[in-house]
């Protein structure tokens, strides 16, 4: 085979109607800047972690591909963001506005780039979490020469200039270096084309091996008809798990002169700061957002449409009116009060704390001048501890936050789905795990011995009790660890549907949707409460064949239940009688009753 001219494969980034024409020289080989997969359309839902990038404004926008490695981070090719082929890509905000279109059509904005210096790879931070998409898993080892892999992207095909569907192509690994994989088409016709740059290269298990970097583009639409080579180069991602994890935990930084305009947002691993169009600067937990609750801190500058936030050169972080300016202090609506600190910066840390640091300060180094006091407080409330407005707990799976509007919210840490909540809308209320064992939600000016309680677990007379996040549930434990109160959805093992209340007297199973009528509090009095004052109730005597309904809580024995370790729920009056779904039914609306425990799936109830 004739050796090519000193040129590496070119991947051409699609640039609206134009192309980046200037060649990039690497090790004496000419290369373009991006590519696209000529193969077969990917099966629906099979590559949802792969997204389409648009870098810059039409008609000079560049088309690339990328892969979600986290809900907030994409892995893609650094060359997608180079101003000229071969230019280094600086860390920080992209030079051109960049958007990422998810598989469901959602469009997100890229706010920050963290490039590698040893390969054509960059991590790109999104302005908000890509909910409902499972990020790709990372391969842990370099593939062997001869291994079959697949590559994907939104680039050109043989006949399409700008396709709207992702394509997948088959390749064989021909060689490896410390930074790259050399690939060749497995069938001789699959190839990477313009627009595929940054797309994923996957092993047979679907794990990420690298990102598309360069290719010869033989057979791609618009490529010279004389070009027949189908080889490609990918930047390796295997072995970079620790680097990626470190990047994910990095803060978002606003330097002197940086501005957050109306509607703009910055995000970290657990927090997002939004300059809302109503003039309020609001820090939300990652699982919250405007009109979704979960606000941890607020500037209190609402009612000023067009207001913006600026990190000034003097170290002051300020929210200004629409036409405000530094030279007119009367136009300032809120300020951190950290002036006379040239070189100071704002950091939105991974723990959701918003901090103004001195020039030489930082997380773990001190030097903080102001902070929102919204950082993570662990995974439990010990006896006597309080969860104050803006504070939150997590076990990695579930988040409990005390938002500033007075609402205690339990949410899935990944999807943001609400699992439980006590809404009071009493600003700056707080949770207190009292030393008497009662978990109480108090008004801002209330407290133990002072009144002002808005809600409580009613678990007093339990000195040394504590509250923790257990799986997806919030649980008050006795000092010896036993549960005294728990909140949870209860899912039928046979049906996969949730224990539900119809708002009247009906108890049944229904599709799980985390509504208030599917949130059951297991109290110290052995009740299963729903809606605050309704209890799961067996017919008189709780005998075999008894119907189970929902009635006002009155303390009778027919409203007492054992929630057992074997996932059964048995009547305290008759512990051998299990709550089951009649007739082993699985349809929505199927009723409940008591029958002798027999280990059947229709008698099992799991907390997710």
C-alpha cells in the first residue's frame, strides 16, 4: 500500500455552509479538524448519551458530536473549539457560543471547557443537568490491536450534508499510543466524516474508549472522489476516570469583569446559580430550578427585570439594575460587600456553596470573603442538630434540602424526582432533630419551647434519636438504630405499582409518580399515614379477608401495621395477616386486603 503524503487523517468540522480549510500539521501529517460516521443509523434509544454540538453562530457555526460522561459534562474533541486548526484551546468559557442538542431535542448551553494538553480531548460543562439521560460508562483499559469497536456521530453521510440522525460505524483497532487509537473501517465502507468529531468510540459493551479526532473521510459527502482511505484517529479516554472525576468536582469561577445576564446560569456538581429575568439572583440545588423549588439562597432583588450580576475588579460581586453601572452606586440592588480586594473571584463550588475568595484563596486554602452558607451537611441530623435554610444532606442517592421558602424536600439525587416533601411556604423555616427524639419543622422565629412548629414526626420521648437518609427514604432512628418514623413510597413487588390513596377511602395500587397520595409516613405509633391525617385501615378485627382502606387517623388497632424486614406489611392485631393485592392483580386500581402470609410476591412491598 502506497504511503500517503505526510498527512494525518482529516476530520473536518462542519462549518455551516463553509468548511475549515486550513490544514493542521501533526507529526508531519496534514489533518483537518473534525469528522462524521458513514455507517448505519443507530437504533432508537441506543446512543442517547451522544449529543449534537453547534459551535458559533450561523452561518459560521461548526457542527461536532459529543458524549455525556455526567449529567453536567460532555467529552468531545478539543479541536471542535480551536479558532484555527492547530490552535490550543484555552480553559474557561468557549470563545464562541456553543449549544448541545440532546436526543429528546432539549438544547443546553456549554459554559466551560476543560481541555487536556496531551490529546485532542476536552470536557465541556453544561449550563444545567441533562435529565433523563444515562451518561456513558468509561472503559478502564486500552483495547487490544484487532479489537472491534464502533464510532458514532451526527456528521455527514455519503449522501447527506447535514443529517439529523446519529449514525454508527464499525472499526478495528490497528495500533495505539499513549494518547490515541488508530482505527480502520471493518467493512471497508464505514468511515468518519465532517461533523463526527468528538463523537464516541465504544467497545463491544458500549463503554467509552475515546472520542473521534481525525479521519481520511474516504466516501464522505463532499470529499474528493479520489480519496478512498477509511482510517481514523481517536483520542483515548480509558484510564482518565480520576481526571474526569476531579473535573466534575471543580468549581465554576467568575473572574473580574464576568457578567451573568438575565436568564444566564452557571452550574457546579450540586448547585446552579441563575440570574432570573425578574431580577433575582438565585442559587438552587442541582435538583431544583425556577418554578421547581429547591432554592438555597436568593439576592432578594426581584421586581427588577433586566437586572444583571457582575464580578467587579475591586472584588465586589454586585447585582445591578438593568442600566446600572459601577460608577453609579445607586443602581446596585445587592452586593457581597467584598470590595477593596483586587483579584478576588466568585466560585460556585461542587458542594453548592457560592463563595467570594481573595486572589490567593480557595477551597481548602481559606481566604473566603463572603459565602452563601449553602454547603453539604453530611447525610444525617444527629440529636439536637438543625437543618437551616439553604442547607442540605445527601447519601449520594437521595437529597434532603431545607429550601429558603420553608419547604423540606426529599429528591432523587440524579433525576431530581421528588420523593417526599413538606411544603409550608413559610420563608426561612428550618428542621430541628430535637434532643427529645422529635423531628420538627419550625417557622423562622420558632423553636423548641417557643412554638411555631409547622410539622413534626411526633416521635418524642426518644432521647438520642437521629435522622438519616436510608436509600430513598428519610428515617428517624432511635438511639439504638431502630426506625421510629420513615417516609417512603411503597412499591408492590409483583405489580411494580405503588401503594396509592384515591383521596377518599380507597387504597389501591397505581403507576408510581411520587405524588402526595403515594407518600406514606411510617410513624412511631405504627401507622401508615398519607395526606397528613389519613391512615391505612383494616376492617374491624383485621382478620383474614378484611378489606384495607384509608380513613381518618383515630389511633385504633386496625390502623397499626408492622413494616417488616422481609418486605411484608402485617396487621399488628394479627401478625400472620399480610396486606396483599387481591387475586394477585397487577392492574391500576386493584384493591388491597388481608390474607395469611404465604411469601407471595403480591404480599411484598419495597421501598425504592
